[in-house]
């Protein structure tokens, strides 16, 4: 089947109450006979040349596009007469605004840097998160960063979820970026994560090899998707470090790098990451919930005299990128960089060890 010429006239555009040209507008289109068989993403690329194919695919996967009132996939082949509705996403900004945000540098040379990303920091700008990002901090700190992933993601070779803390690798030039990206692609960079989980695994070590795809109803969520042809293979090796009453600590060694991979796989085996609202059901944990107490004693005594059992001790998913081992792209030397367990997870673990 022939694909749409990107310069073809916009013959099927039927705007609703808005002109369909700015973010938030809704464009409604009818597929013409000569457009039958076109891929959905290419169809939209012809109509909206201001958006990249990558951005359009993301919009489709996030639920911003419907076909006759139902969701679609980027590779879906259109049929004549179908009605396509598209809610226009925000265009990415050209470059991050440099911001003076403190960064903990774990390793640095002329070629690359390894940063200890704190929790509650988005790696690169996205809708609703234009400031306070890692790339804004990097743009302020460094005069030169790689531009392989475009002006909005300078230096970024890989990413971490917003509430996942720990080691993240930054490339200072395009040559080192390409070499590091190849190491990731060929699985020659070894990542190790530390997690506190709800529940106690029945295994001492395990390998979860299950594909991950997008959740059909929740655009923020991923899921095990055995029957989805567009799901991506995902493999994670787990090792249990400590067991407690109702909690455990786990070392996670992902063999692939899918979105939310560790979180999805841990939830699938019945031990979701602690305080992972998306996959575990709750977003915070108090000292009292760990200790089995509600409220401070009327007359505090002993070592618990100053304890506030109602105060949240953890407010984000207890997942930390602890260690990264890779071959330096210039020297060929093997480098291992480790980020210490952050304070909130350390306090939580101390409380679990004490009360559980």
C-alpha cells in the first residue's frame, strides 16, 4: 500500500470549534478513499507537519488520538470513512532554560559525567515539567553537552523515572554519546538497582522474562502484555537481600531498558516497589504503619519518646539506581560508579529493621 505524500493537500481536515493548529485544539478528520490503507502516524504527519513522527507516535500511544471513538496504534491502517480525532499535544521547547540547581557529581572527566539524580526530578522537559529538570541543571553547569537526542535533551544518554533516584550517565560530546548508546544497545552497560518492596518474595533469586506494553486504559501505566504484538521484550533478574515481616529489600539487575520495567516486573510477582502509587496502590508510608502504631503514645517513653508515628517517612517509590558499570568510550577502562542509598530510603529501611 502506498503511504501518504507529506506535501499532499489537507483535503480531509474538518475543524471543530477550534482551528486545530495549537496545543489543546481538537482536529476531526474523515479518511478519504484515496487515504485508505495509510498508517495512522503517517496520516497525522501529513496533516500536522509541525509535529515529529516520534511526538505523534507518543500522542497516539498516550490516548490523544481516536478512530471512530476508539483508541488506535501508530501502525493502524486506516479505512475510508473513518473519523479520526486528534487532540494536539504541546510542542517540545527548543532547548532547556539553564537553572542553577545543585547536582551531586559522582564521576566526571572531559568526556562524560555521572550524576546522582535526586528523587522528584524529571530528567528532561515535558508537559507540566518545563523547569527544575535535570537537563536545565546540566545546561547551567556545563558549557558543552552532546546534542544527539536533540536540543531539548542535551547530554542525556538514558533516563530514570521522576521518583527514581540514583546514577545517570551524561555525555559531553556526540562521539562519546554514540559510543555509550551503542554500549546500552548491546547490553554492555550493567545497571544495578536497590528497591524496598511490599511483601516477601518466595524466591532468593529469580528472572522475570515477560514483555511490556502500554496499558489500554491508563496512559501513564505500562503492563505485562503477552498478546500485544507491539509489546517489547523485557528481562529483569532479581536477588533478595533481606526479608522482614511484610517487607523485603531487593537487588534488581535489568537486562533490557523498558519504561517502568523493574516496577512492572516486581508488581507482577506480587512484591511491588514500596510507595509506588501506580503499581502498588499507595504513595506514602508513615512510621506508624511500619511500627504497627497509630499516633504517638499519650505519655511517650523510652526510645520512642520523640517519634511521630503519623508523619510520612517515605513519599515516593523506594527505587534507587545504585550502581552503573561501563567501559569508558575513550580509554576503554572499566568504570563502576555507585550512588549511596538516599536519606528517605535509608530512614525507611532503618525503621523496618527496627520494627519488623
